[in-house]
C-alpha cells in the first residue's frame, strides 16, 4: 500500500494529529501537549503552526511547543 493511499484512509482527526506529530519532529511529549491544547480545531492548528515557526530560538521541541501554544492562545481572541 502506498503512502498516498494510507493517508487518504486516515480520518481528519488522525491527519491533524499526524501533522502535529510531524511538526514537532516526532517528540511525543510535545505532540501530546499540542494535541491536548489544539483539540482537533483547524484554526488552532494553523495558529500553532505559525507560532511554532516563530519559536525557532527555543532549544527543545517541548519548549518550542509551549511557546507556540502560548502564542496560539494569545491570538485566538482575534478570531472571536
């Protein structure tokens, strides 16, 4: 089975979580933290991805994730 076929068999929730896991370089502690806070919300994911890119100076995936989640939470009220 090809990777493309396997990806189409995933639910949207699984795809979102796989994207998070990939973004945090397969650090499962960072992924769990992000998944818990993002709660399968596409807007939160998009904000998190952008904030994660901005948090490059953080030394670990967990600290970078923490900083990105903080930025995501600060930006969310702009969309209410």
